[in-house]
C-alpha cells in the first residue's frame, strides 16, 4: 500500500477534527458533501468546517460531475415493452397508452393493427395490456374515455400518467395545473416531468422564473438519460463560455442518437473545441444508437405513416 493510500485510509478511520478512532462505541459519519472525511460528532464537524470548506467544495463538485457526465445505458424512454428494442428518442414514433401508461413503439402498434385487421372479428385493443380501445368514432367521446383512463392511473399514483395529465393541462393553457402534476410526477421519479419542470422555470409558466431550479431539474433529467435535457445543458454551458463542459454534454446526448447534439458537436469540432478522435467516436456511437432502434416492423410503420 502506498503512503498516499495509507494516509487516506487513516483519515477515514479517524475523526478529521479531534483524531479519535472509530471503534465499537464511537461511530464515525461521512461528510455528507464530499464523502472524503469522517466525524465523530456534529460538534467536531462544525469545528472543522473552516479548515475543510474549500477542499470539501472542490471534491463535492468533482463527485457531482462524475455523476453528471456519466454515459447513461440508454435514453430515459427505455425499451418497448413488447419488442424489447430501444425506443427512438423521437416521441412521434411511439404511442403512450392511456390505459396502462406503457410507451409502445409504432412497429408494435402497426403489427397489432394488422393482426386485428386480419382477424376481422378481433376487438381494437391496447397491444400491451389488451384493454379495449375507445369504441366511439367521435373525437370528443374518445377524448373523454382517454382522460378517464389517465385519471384512473393518476389516482393509482402512476408518475407517467401524472406527467401525461400535466401535458394535457399545459395544452389547455393551465400552466399552474401542469406544474403541479409535473411536480408530483417528478417526486415519484418521472424523468420527463423533471424536463417539463425545467421548461416551466425557464419560461416562467405557472411558476416564477428561476435559473437555479431550471438547471437542477435539467441535471436530474440528463443524469437519467433525457437527451433533450442534456442538449439544453450543453447550450447553457456554451452560452456561459464553458465550452469544454458544453462539448461533454453534447457527446453524451449524441451517443444516445440525438441529432441536434451531433450537429452542435460538429460545429465544436470545426471550431477546434472537440478532438478528431472524440468526434469520430461520437459519430459511431450516434449511428449505433440509431441502428439499435430499427426493425422491419418499425420501418414499415414509418413508411405507412408517410402516406397517411
């Protein structure tokens, strides 16, 4: 064991203020911010604070960046629950089912429609939970049935349904109601709700403008794999002159298949802000992410949609 490692180990085994060792009857607790030192009591922590403050802030920022810039395994949309392929990050290529709050790709929706058409006598049902679709052909009646389904999910504390209801309120112009639904959904872990809240704080819709809260919710969404949130963070960093951090954000979101981030990365490469190796790696990762979302059923559905 090197001298540095041994010194670090000794620090973690003893109180950073009084030096007392952690034994059975003395429990040491980590500094909640940096996790790099331990204390035997709150009194010792407060006493050591002036000496530790600068190093604590630096280490806490490093830990935050390690989490912030870690490449997510996938986008926040995850996989289609039927075909188990990654969802395209373009939400127009998937449908959120109001009956079960499952996001189903267009390929599986199309395959389900063909199956029902071939069967002729089969009911129009949700491709995932098999809940019957609204029977009425009148738009207003169908909308009412969909809203009832969403409210059932909201009452069951479904964060996806809450976020969906928030979008409904937003589209109606009820920004305060939208913010309330999004806030509840975010508390329950919905990533899209964090992104929606960041937009509310940015635009001052339903709440007062607040840059710090906007950035907080953008970071929460970005860490969980929201490519638009990640791209927005990159744009904010770029406008603040922190180009290196901006390019890091664009690389992460481009690796998830985000086209706008790839375009921003290209501009950064041309300006000398990104190395040739990093740009080439991002290009390959972007193409791989896009290819992973493709399937014959999805391509057929896309072709059919262009004719409709």
